[in-house]
C-alpha cells in the first residue's frame, strides 16, 4: 500500500498579520457581528407582539361578537346532535332497548293523535299552543282571542 503524503496548509484566518507595526500604538479590532444581538432583536419583537396580543384579541372579539357567538352556537348544536346520536346508537345496540323505544314512540304517537288531532276543539287548542310558543320564541305579542 502506498503511503499518502500530507501537505501542511495554512488558512488565512490562522495567520495573523502584524497589526502593531509601530511601537507604542494599539490597534483595536472590530468585533464580528454578534448573533446574540439578532436573537435579542427577535426576542423583543416577539415579546412586544405577545404583550399586545390580548388587546388585538379583545378588539377582534368586540368587533365580531355577534358572528362569533352565532358560529359558536352552531358548532355547539352540531356537537350536541353528534353526541346525542352516538348515545342513541350505543343504546340501540343493547338488546331489548330498541324495541322498547319503538313501543314508547308508537304509544306517544297514538296518544298525541287521540289528544290533539281527532276533534276540532283540540286541534284549535293545539294551534293556540303552537302560536303562543312561537311568539315566546320570536318575542312578539300575540293578540288574544
């Protein structure tokens, strides 16, 4: 195996030129750019942003309060319906619960038809109850009959 020859190289940084050529003079070297200064600058920008963040969020919420509440209610309703359907699906998998729910639903439907839909007087009573409920939800006054 042949031996590799190594040559000694010197880099420019390794050689230091003679800075003080005259006796009695001291030359100051310029320090290189400090990376810490950049990090401090970024840190100050981030801290000023985080300090003003609550004000930005408060202004945003005050400006868009009604749409945010509406979106929150819609999302809450969707989540509530999903949870309700999941619970009903879990209950439906239990033996004898599904037929029991079906019997309860059929029984309530029969009672509702017998109570409100067979006679004209009870249909009128149902209409007034629905109108009263609608006026309570909407907030308008209903003329009394």
